[in-house]
């Protein structure tokens, strides 16, 4: 039987491997994100429909991911979280590699739809980590995992933009496929999962278990509020996705390296988020996260409004730094809330619902933003997104304030939901 010391050594070793694998995976996913709009342009889409098609392509993956995330989460609770991480990474490598061969925007959108149904490495890795981490280390560990995610988001876009400018847009998708294969092999060979499912979960069908997850987890009003805030904050952020590359195109001289310039925006926010997330996560462990979450949301909202107003690329870049500070805080704190409110035997399902909220917001935000950009102007989605994030930041006041209150309310509500 493993001793407490050996268990501690195992979860720390596993976390190091997961951290590196998730860094590689996010580097891959984010390397082609800045060039989606330009890739769509290269496929011959009408100039008046570029923002709208960009929104559709960005939303397609998120829509299917939102549908599948709770199912994958429930399967993870029954069969183990490690295999869910491997499914996301190896499946993503095949589909994204194929994106480098598409000949039309319709083919691109279809593969994005399939990608969303197969992937979700962040959710799978988060559930794997949360299921192994001691309670008193959750905030710090979740913050460190966010650090890997944000570092990947920092390095990936600038390298992807550089590869796109040097070798063409298609090469970035093939580079992503390679990253994901390496990350999947790392999980396969370096992570040991000591997983024992809840025996009662195996006595019922997946669908019955899934209905039970929804019933119990949505019965926790505080958790439902956190997921609602996660959705609203992400909608606000993602409204700008289809038109931000077009704004970069407006403010830079003709002939500039657009891929590298757009990638730099994502890189700079990834760096500032990576610096912020572990610090905010650690403070949330000690004092509760409500005011940290509210402050982070407001910083992000103000930064987005500055981006909407500027005519300078350098102001866009500076505002992106502060947007990253805000995002790092919101993601770290919401992850802590979810990990503390969800019971251990439903961790995968809870983070599956978190991914569903994130994915649906990733579908709604770009779709609305693309429509606003085509109908009004490229800057209107940034104004709308900033207002949305500010309203969500105000709603944070409805959450419990300190960590003892979070734990107490979560326990009471969970007992009521399961009764």
C-alpha cells in the first residue's frame, strides 16, 4: 500500500509531466490562433464576410466541445482522467494536421467542429491534477497549471506567426500536430494514475451517471454561479476575436508582418497572465477569492475598452498586458472555486461543466463579435466585450467571501443536492 510520502512524491512527479505536456499542447493550439482570419482570407472568402466567417470558424470548435465536455468529464470519472488527456492530445494532432490541407473555408469549419468534439486538453489535464492534489495545495497547483497554459499561449502565437510569415499559414497547423503528438507521448509514458472510480457510478449507465452529475452539481447554487460568471467573462473576451486581427491590419503599415504582429498580442497577454495566475491562486488559498476575482475582471474590462479606442498598435500591445493580468486572475480564482466546491468523485464532471461553459462562451462570443463587426464596425465588439466583462465583475459580489465560507456553503449545498 502506498505511504503518504510516496503518494506525495507521485502526485508531484505526475504534475511535472502534466505541466510540460500541457505547455506543449497549448503552444500548439495557440500557434495557429492568430492567423485564422488571415488563413480564411487566403481561402478566397469575400472581404465583406471575413469577420463573420472568422466568427463561425472560431465558434465551431467551441460548440462541439461544449456538447462533448460533460460526456468526456463523466467518462473520466468512470474510466480515469489520464486516458482523457491522451484522447484530447492524440485526437487533436490528427484533426489539426488535416487543417493544413483544406481548400475551402467550409472544409476548415468542418474540421474545427470535429476538433472541438475530440479535444479539450485543459479540462482533461485540470481534472487529472485536481483529482490527485491535496486540498491545501489546490490553489497553488491550479495557479501553476495556469502558468503552463499561459506560457504556452505566450510562446505559441509568436512562433506560429513567425512560421506563418516564413513558411506559409498551412505550416502552422502541421507544427501544432507535432506538438500534440509529443505531449501525448509524455502523458502516456510519464504519468502514473492511481484511479479508483466510485463503485456506484459503475453500476449505472453513462447517461444515468451524467444526469446524476448535472442534478448534483447544478444543485450547488454557488458552483452554478461560478460557472455562469465563467461563461459571461469569456463571452466578453471572445467577442473581439474575429475583428482584432482586422484592427491590427488597420493600424499597421501595408506590408507589415501581420502574423507576427497578431501573434505578439496573444504572446504578451500570455506572459502577463502567466506571471499573475500563480500569485492570485496562492492568495485565493489564503484569503478567499471574491475580491480578487472582481478586481481581475475589472482590470480586463478596462483594458479591452482602451483597445477599442486606440489607433496605435503599441497601445493595443500595452492594453494587452493589463488584459493578461486580468485574465490570469479570473482563471486562477474560478478554478479554485470549482475545485473546492466539487466532490472528489465528481471532479471530472465539474471541470467538464466548466469546459462546457467556456466552450459555449467561445461559440457565442466570436459569433456575436463577427456579426457586430460586419454590421457596425470592427471596434464595436471590443466595446461590447468590455461592458460584458465589467457587468460580470460586478456580479462577483454574489459569491461567498472567504475560503471557510466557500467550503461551508459548498458542503451544505452538496448535501442538500444529494439528499
